[in-house]
C-alpha cells in the first residue's frame, strides 16, 4: 500500500493527470499561457500595441487549437487562463492602435 500513496509533484504530472503523456497538448497549453502573459504585459504600454495585438492573436489561435485537441482538465485549465490573457492583450492592443499601427487608413 505504500506505493499507492506515492505521487509526483511537477508540472508534467499535473498536466498528464490521466497517466498518459500528451506532448503536443502540453506544449500548446504552456505556449498559450506564455503568449497570453506576453500579450497582457505588453498591453500595459500603449506604444507596444503591435506586439500585444499580434502576440494576443497568435495566443488566441494556439489556445483555441489546444482546446480542440486537449485531453485532460488540467490542460484545459491552463488553456483558459492563457486564452483570457491573450484575448485581453489582443483587444487592448487593438484599442491602442491595432495590428498594423495605422499603416492602412
């Protein structure tokens, strides 16, 4: 019974809660989280609107694809957090100047 209590405490075991490896899904979850953080942090400065809007748009795309193929609840949790941050950065970046920075129009 002692071996039944043994658990791993790292990010990979958190994401692979079903006991099987999911390298593509885990990569998309972590990538979406990082892109969302970058988009949200760069949205705080209006002069970085190009970075926040493009990184936010890419983060939304990777997050939606990750949601489509995700296998565990833990992956979906990270994807939703990353999608929210990417969406926030994307929309604030659009409000500060958009994807092209006034190049068209």
